[in-house]
């Protein structure tokens, strides 16, 4: 009998489901791009150009392959292969618990993978930071 998860995965990279196996929280920071200018009468004017997001997430004891993750989605090495093959922008799709989906164009700001345990299969610590284009 197959196990069925009530909620789908949190994220996809270019349509590829990323595992929730031992995933930490997803942090979303917003950088406001703006121009402020003090006027001659002392008032302040502010022009907001855009809000850009930075996404951060990490996994602990993440199996190296989707064959060993609890949900069958991408493991550590598949994430690393995608990072190596994707120097530019890609699509980040976030699916929230209520079923709403948000899509962003992002680029890797940082990718870090450490081997934490070796055995029949390897476990990794993975930290990813993504910046909105």
C-alpha cells in the first residue's frame, strides 16, 4: 500500500519537486528597492521601485537521492546537479498549505552541501539561498 501525503511538496525548481525530508523552515526576506528624497519644504518623498524577495531553506540529514527521501522528491545530489547546471534564472514555485501557489523567477545566491553521515547511503546538510530576479 502506497503512502499518500495530505499536503504536496512546498517547492518546485523549474517544475522539479524538491523534498520536504528533514526540511527546516522557509525564510522569506523582502528587500524594498526605493528612492527617498527630502523636499525643499522638509517633507519626504519616497518612490518604491520594487520589492524583491530572498528565500532561504536548509535540510538536515538529507539522503543523497530521491530513492531514499520519504516523499520520493529530489535529494541532495539532485539539488547539487541542478545547481551546477543552472547558472542563471529559473522558476521557483511555492505551494502553501491552503493550496495557493506563488511563482517567482529566482537565481541561486548560495548553495552549500556538507556530507554529515556515511553508510549504506549518504546523508547531507544542505543550505540554499535564492534571490528573486
